[in-house]
């Protein structure tokens, strides 16, 4: 089941950042999903408030193992 998204965030990005964000397609992700995952992973790694408990498992894909 997908979680319903009801919040909106507007960002101004550099051209270079936007090009990097487009790489989400290479991972078969939407740009929104990639940003969510990056923020989530960074919060977890930094010991910031865990948002994982407030998100449904389907919204945060499991981390890929780097082999």
C-alpha cells in the first residue's frame, strides 16, 4: 500500500543539482522518492529524530548493499 502524500515543497535548484536528481531514473525511482530516501538516510546516519517510525515501510525502500 502506498502512503498518501499531502504535503507540498517547492525548491529552487541549481542546474547541476537538478541534473543529478534526474539520475533517480537510473535507480527506477521518482525524484521525490530519491529525495525522501536521501533525507531519511542522512537523518538516520546522523542520529537525528528517526522519521522511519512515522513512515510506512512502502515509502522507504530498503538500502541497497554495496558489493
